[in-house]
C-alpha cells in the first residue's frame, strides 16, 4: 500500500496547480474531479474521485485510524451514488449511498492481519444558506471485528455572503466508531467555503486537532 504521507504530497501539489469552482457536496458536477483530505492525530485520509454523471462518481481512497489498542490501514475504491436531491428556493436536501471496497490491515496490540472489505455508507444532509445538518452510518465489518461508524453534524453560518466571498460556519460534529472509540467524539469546527475551496479546522473536546480540505476541478 502507498504510504498516506506520500499521497498528501500529491494532494497538496494538485491543489497548488489547479483552478476550479468548488461544490460543497460529496459529489460535484458531471466531468469534475474532486480531491479530499483529512488529517488528525487519530484519523487521516486522502481520496480522489471523478463524476461520470450528475449522480455517480468513482474514486480511490486510503486512510489510517487508531484507538483502543487498534491501528487500521486501508486502501480501496469507492462508488458514490446520489439517491435523492430536493431543491427549494432556500434549501437543499440530499440522500447519498457511498460503497467502498478494498483491503484493510488490522493491528491489535502486537498482532496484525489483512482483510478484504465491502462497506456501504448511507448519508442524509440538509442545508440552507444559514443552517446545516447531517447524519450518516457506515457499516464496516472485517474478520470478527466491527468498525461501524455513526456521524451526526449540525451548525450555522455566521452571516450570509456573496458567491465571491468566503462564508464562515460553526459546526459541531459527533462521531462514534465501534471498537475504536470507548465514548462519543465531539469536535467543534470552523468551516470556510468560497467558490474555490472548502476547508475545516476543528479540535475535539479531548484536544485532538483536525484539518479537512476539499477541492473540485
């Protein structure tokens, strides 16, 4: 497996040489390419995807995660399907199906083993120009291990901005991963969106900082 640190170098290089209009959803317009990365002490990931239609995209992903004596390293492919979108004058509602497949190395204490996985994720989100909410659940089982992950997010924008201006948001994120987390993880987060970049900076209530970037071209 390619080391994630090397993929970060490629990710930063792509950002440096690309120009685009960002879409904040997990998948953008037909023919677009999206690159995304998250970095924190307990979880790091990088991925890239291409939208073959307005409803479907395919991509590759690698990530590392650790907690409660476990260390996970995974790499694979995924398909993102927009199951539903409801647009109104002031809001947008989406339902997504994310299906990933690949290999995962599970290290627990001094023992480690490689597994294949097939993992579906269902995500529902709602957004206006001032309010945002999300709930998702990922099913991930490898061997006899259960790494299912549930996420709930909600927040608000500080003020409404124009298209060419950066809009700041405050988001509170809650996450729990079976086997890795012995309690829910809460992350107050500042989100910044404008026409060219989508970024988040947060710190968990336990003091673990995180950085998330997404770029579409």
